[in-house]
C-alpha cells in the first residue's frame, strides 16, 4: 500500500536509500481517482524496491509549494533525494512502470 506522506514525514521518506515515487493528489480530483488505483498496484509490485507514497495537496501545503505543484495528479520520481522525472496528469500504468524501472 502506498504510504501517506505529510509535511512532517516528507524529509524522512525522501532520505530513503531506495528510489521514491510520490503521487500528489486530492479527494475532489477526478483524474486523481483514476491514477490512485494504479499507484496502489505499483506500490505492491515494487514493494521493497521503491518507496511509493501519496501527498494530499489540500492537507500538505508545504511540500506542495516546495515542488510548485499546480496541476494534479502530479507524480514526482526521486533518486538520491533529487527529482529526476515527473508525470503531470492521468496516464497509463505502463508509462509509470517504465519511469520507475529507469530509477532501478
């Protein structure tokens, strides 16, 4: 299951020695509801290899502002604490899996 990431837990999670994938979303966002189940599937498939989490943009202004998230869903891909890739808007599972595989 994807981790719930908050302003308080972000720094600890981003410091992981594994790649980190973060889905920025909101409850009211239709495309986010389409991407959510895909993110959950990927979190199970890559368990132990990649840290996959979700940030509710309505509850976590600090992280959302830090990365300039203006459109959701936005998925950021981190390696060694740095953003190395980004996906804005709904997309297919295969696109996200390809991006994750490039991190490994």
